[in-house]
């Protein structure tokens, strides 16, 4: 009897073991929301005993894209896990004292911080600015100017102040910060000077701590300082070697349009690219973004030249600048050298009554919504507007002819995602998108305006905040320049899908796949990403828990990392760096606190 009882216990134990294994494999893997811990992170234990063979791996390309391997799990599981780990590490290693911040600055940039860095740190601590080390974008924008002789920069700036459509903000030893010079075409002043008011308001918060300066700003949406690769590289090389190169010693430009900005051997420098013809063929393999900054670079992704109005508006591309021009602008691209600043345009703290933006579980519409005007390019017989970014979104979301392929959302993280499924656009698109132009066509010739009205859906009245707030998913794409609505969208309880070519001032301080979903400019991954989170037309395979987690993290990020104080802290540090850059004696404008003998 005792032996029989022992055998029964053993059999029961083995049966329970396999039942648990079967349940975990076939049920818990179906929706990542079922295996999220308290933190909401995707779990990743060692391979369980019922899965003796590890899955294949996806290929992480140098251009910032992940290339899908059908033998690996759905890539979004790993992208979220990877991004969460990197974000967590960034938060953990952030400096908490001035000596730590100074040491980290010297480690990253191989020079001392700018004079006034201690005052900036006081502002950081007083206002609880998070991630005080993450200002690499300032370094990226200003570094090439470090290689230019300061007297040449003064001359370039003086010439720049006279350029039509620019204004200069400055401060002297005896005056407050103000607009000290304007240069506008007749009749344009009142319209183009508007943006300066919000900038001055932002800088007032730290006016008493800022040194004297003089900086030229562009009033326009997009960047205008197009780079020649060899000119900018020569300046960066000089900066790296801690020497100056005079403006008359810079290389001669290579005027081959947009390709001028790309390095030799890069995909974008390929002179066989015909910017007036068809774009390079799209890879047949599925890809997703893992590094959003690199994915924005048209030199790594020359198809951007065919898919964004920033480039399409100028055909083969303009003539690059003969020299480096220190002009501030609302946004820039990887092939422009405008200096980015934290734009207060359309900034909101939290304008939504909760009744207009219900909690995630109370939102009743699980389609992805977008409303906006047809900006981004002028619509004429001479422009290639047909493939511009907002037109591409309208096609992607509203086409009903033919099929498309989508990765299965029903495969769990312990099993291969397999080959993409074939789905009918006529069923999928109406079920997962609500995308339409708002108002009436603009920026178009009369005949093209009529054509646009006939081929795309138009919502004559603008969607109310309350109506928009009912959607779980929202899409954000660029307009004439960067998207001014991103901050507003991030303050909602919805999940944001963002496609852009503009790396904004906060790019070092946000994490794609943690706070929002990054989407490629050609929108080739939009259906796959949306279907993963909200499921197919019937909702099958939805990962609602993961979607909710990212939406919630995005809203919290907006409230903690994009406050007014965060913009001021960025601008404060940017001005300190710029003042040193524009000084004849840059060493004298450096902060030398906490220097060890080995540092000198």
C-alpha cells in the first residue's frame, strides 16, 4: 500500500508538471498581458523544459532596423524588452551630484563643461530635472562648429543676421533678453516674429543666470541649413583634433543635391540613385525600428528622399552650404546642421479634462485615429506630392484594393512568429484605421485640390477633443516640419505611433517601445505594429496589456520629462554651450571645478 501510494504521488506529480507546461505554453504565451509582472515588463525566463530548442534570432542592422527572422518570436516582444532594459539602465546611471555630472560630461565630450555649469546644475536640482547627463543632441549640433575659427563664426553670424526671414535674440550686460534684430520681407514681420514671444517667455525663467549672447533664429517650420558631407566632416575632424580650420580652408562642396550630405560608400551617396525616378526597391523582409534616431537618417535610408515632403519639395535637392552656419531652428534632420532648441510651440501641460480623455479601459474605439490637413508639400503639377508622407498615410490606411501581409499577432513569445499572413485590405483597413483629412484641401492648385477631394476621405468639421479621446491608438506624422502635436498626444491616455525624419531635442531623453511606438517613414511596419497591439479585425491576438503599459508610460513621461522646467533646463544648457562656442577664448569660458591633477 505504501509503495502504491508512493507511485500514485509520483504519477500525479509528473502529470501536474506536464499539465502546467502545456498550460503555460498554450495559454500564457497567447497574450503578453498574461505574463507581465508588477512592473508591466515582458518576462523572459530561461527556456522551460518543454522547449528544448531555443528560437532563432532577428538581425539587427546597422541602419537602426531589425530584420525579421520567421524562426524567431514576434519581434515586438524583444524590442520592448530591449528598450525597457536600456531605459532602466539610463535612469540608474544618471548623475545625482555636481561632481558626478562634471565627471560624466568630461568622459563623454572630452572637454570641460561650459562656464556657468554649476548654476545650471542648481536649476536642475531645484526643479528635479531627470536624466541630467542626457544632452548628447546639444553636442551633436554644436560639435562641428568647434572646428571653425571663432572669428570666422562671428563673420558668418553677422552675415546671417542680414538674411531675409530671420530674427536675432540677445542679451547684453545691461539689457534683458529681447529680439535685437529682425530681417523680414515687407509685410511678413508680424507673422514671422510670433514664435519669438514664446522663446523669450521660456528664457525669462533663467534670464538672470545667462551670460551675454546673440543668436540667430529661423522662423520657419523646417530646417534650411543643408550640409555638405565633406565640409561638415572637415569641421568635425578639426574639432576632434582640438584645432581650428578657417572657412577658406574648408573643402569645396560637391553639388549633387541631397546626395551631397551623405558619406562616400553610404546607401545615400549612391550616384546611381535617380531622385527624379522610382525609389530603390523595398526589402521584401519585414523590418521594425530598434534605433529611431538612425532610422531617421536618409543617408542610411535613401527611400526617405521619395517618401517625405521635406525632400520631395526640393526635387533632387538644393545646393549645400559652403560653410557651417550657426542658425537655430525648430527642427533639423540628419543632413542639415541647424541648431535645435526646445520649442515651446503647441506645448501643453495637461489640457484634457479626464472626461475628454478617458482611462485606457474606458476607451471604446480600438482603431488608430488621425486627423489633419494635407500639409507637408505644395500640391502642383511640378511637385511629386503623390508619395509625400501624409499622402502615404492616407493610402496606407484607406486602400481597399488587393492584399497585404501582416505578422501573426497570435504567436506567443516562446514560439516562432512564422511567415506573414495574407490579409485583404478591404477587411483590414476599415477595421483598424480611422484616418481622414480634416477641413478642405490647402497648398494645392485648383485641379489638384479637386482631385484630392475625390480620392481621399475628408471630414469637413474638425474632430473634437472628446471624440479623439475615445480612441486607444493615435498616429503622429510630420507636417511642413516636425510634428507640433506630439506633446499633446503624449499627454493623453492613448498609445502613440510616431513616424518622423526629425530627431527632436528630447531624443536622448525618451525611449521608443517604452513611451511610444516608432514607425518607419514609409509606413511599411504600421500594419504589423498596430495589429500586434490591437489584434486583427476581430481583435484576435490583441496585446492590450502591453499597449496599455506603453500608453501609460508615455503619459507619465510627458508629465515628468517634458515639463516647462525641462525645456528651460535644455535651453539654459544650450545657451551656455553656444556662448562658449562663440567666444574668442573658449577655454576661458569653461567650468574648471573639480579638476584633478590628472585632468590638467
